[in-house]
């Protein structure tokens, strides 16, 4: 760890609680060595430390860095001091390369023990040694030892041993400073989750400070990403899917970290996660609308569904969750939009036909009941009247516009089997009723059958907009004629069956034509 390897006390070759006399002695020794070009060594160049090249300038700078009391404390926390017989014995072992014995001494007086006047230095020395390790478990132990020392009532003893006895210090601020220094060291060495794990054994105060430190940056990152995405989306809705998916990807780790630190019940987490979910969802909506308006060939419905599902996976608040749920339901319905439109128009034609048939048959039955002996109904003419009660030219034109050729592939690939079967039945029904020329125009509706001729199919005209069809009362208007009450006026598909005659002329017409 650089905080230890390049510590000013280490470069100067002294312990952090060295006396003024020891300090001056070391300065004189280094000056003398540099004059004759001799390598500068120290009794505290322990084998656990990397080698160091001391120069006159680097040593001079090191002494300068520990002149102020606050600096002395800061650097002392990442070095060693000799403040008890335990330390003295442990240092002798370290000098001889017997690290295990040294650690055994410090662990014996600190493990499961509170900080006191006799072991406060042992907590610091053990912590420094453990922080030099590459093992996460050792580093975790080293951090806990340091934090425990700073938060104890005997941290003052540590401060006075390395700085002036009149110097006072804020334990909490010093703890935060230590944490900040460690976080800088760990930034490129461990992930955020790994770093948090290293501090997991510390108390609530440390955890609270870490939470604040670790949430500030992720919150800022996510909020910045949302604003950036929003601007891009508004400027180029055709790429909204790309922006939304990138927003989800770029914020995934930060959101996961916030979730682990704050939990889903935290107000900050709820707020930022819902903001993120809403923006991702909006990207899907804008992309869908833009592609539909421009009649894009992209599978934009599935793209919008994908973004909405991602938004739903991170949303927390009820309003946002409900919005995602509603959007998914709407998109699911629109997934079968083409076949739904086709079924609607086909069914409306059949409904109109069936309604006409019922009305006419009711009138015919009534007429039949009033016939004399030997009289009968011409059922062939009745069937012809029923068939011609629909303006099949107009019906054909409507089908061509509402169900254009480009919709057939989507209808064919619809996942709802019952809708597919219903579509086939209705198409067969219509094709049985229309004339040859009309059939040639709409034969493509029967995609499961290859027509013999398709010369007339080119008459299919593509609608410039996506039509919708509303089946309200079948589009048919009826009025009753005096005497027999036969329909006079019919809606979109219906032809006048009888004409504009009234009174007994109607009766006569029926009497003559239905016998």
C-alpha cells in the first residue's frame, strides 16, 4: 500500500513517535551518508516492505511533511510506533525477519480486547502490518484495528505520542479522513462491493459515512445519465430505443450499488430508480410512436416491450410500476393489431350480412303466414335478396384498405391460434359471397391458399394511414315501412332491398316476387 510504502516516516527512516533527539540524529546521519555517497538504510526497513531509494531531497521533503501536528497524526496512522514493551519486542522480531512472532505479540494484546493505555499502539501497528497484505481478510482486519483505535477513548494517547501533548483532535473527522485515504488507495484495486466488504466489520458510524460517500457519486452519475438521455431522445426519437437501452446499461452498476447500500425502501433509492425507469419507458414509447408514424420496417413493438420490461424491473414506486404494467398490456394488445383490425372488419361484414338475413327472413315468414292456399315463397329469390343486401364492391374496397397486403405476414405469424382460426373462417365466408372480380382483389387474404390467378390483385391500393375500424351497431340504420315494416335505409354495405315504395305497393311487390 502506497500510503505505507511511501510514508514520510518510512522515507525518513524513523518511527512515528520518534523523539526530537532521535529525529535530529537521523537527519545528521542522512546528511553525512549523502556527502560520501553511501546508501542510506534504516533499522525500520522491514522485510515486509518494498525496497526504497532514499535521496537527500526525498528525505528532506519527508521531514518537512511531518512538521505539523495534523500531518504527524495523519501519517502516523499509516506507519509504526513504539509505545510499549510489546511493540519493542515485536520490532526486534520484525528486524530479524520473524514476522509471525511479531504479529503473534500484537494479536495477543488486541484480539477480542478493547483499546487501552497499554495496547493502543499495538492496534495501530497490527493495522499497518495487515494493510500491507494482499489478502482481503488481512486488509479487513487492518481497517477494523485502525477504526477501533480512532473511535476509542485512548486515541488521544496515540495522538499525544506522535504530536504535541497540547494538540486536540476530532475523532470522527479523523476517522473519516482515514476512510477517505483508504478509498483512494482501493479505487483501482477493488470493486465498490469488494471495498464495502472490507469495511463490513466496522461500526454503524463508519457504515453511515461509507453509505454517504458511496451514494453521492452513483446518484450523481445516474441523474446525469438520465438528463443526457432525455436531451438525446427529444432531439432524435428515431434512436430512442438505442438511448434507452444504453441508459439502462450505463446505470446498472450504480443502481445495484445504491440498492445494496440503501435498500429499496430508502426514499433516495425509490426516487432515482423511478426516475430512471420512467425515462427508459419513455424512450420505448417515443421510439414506438416515431417508427409507427414513419411506417418503419423495424420490429419496433418488440423493442418498446423490451425497454418497458427493463423499466419495470427497476421501478419501485406504485405509480411507476402501474405505468409499466399498463404499457406492457397495451403493447401486448398492439402486438396483434393487424389481425385484430382484420377480424374487426371481417366480423362487421358478416354481422351486417347476418342481420340483413334475419330481418328479411322475419318479413318473409310474416308474408308466408298470410298467403293463401297454393301460394309459396320463391326461396331462390329470397336467397338472392339476402346475398345482394350487402354492397360487396364497397365491402371489398374496405377490406383492401383495412387489410393491406403488407399486413398479411404479421397476421400469418400471429401467436394467437384462436384468432388465426377465426380469421380463416371469416375470410372463407366473405370469399364465398363475392363475385369473381371482387374475389380476385381480396384473394391474398387467404394466405394459406395460392390463388390460380392474381391479375387483378394489383388493384390493391395501400392506405396512407393505419386505419382503425369501429364496429358500432354494425353501421346499419333501419326504418320501418307501413304495413310490412321491411327495412328501407341501410348503412355502409346494405343495398335498398325494396326501394322507396310504401303502403300496399310494398305488399304487392312482396306478394308477386316471393311467390
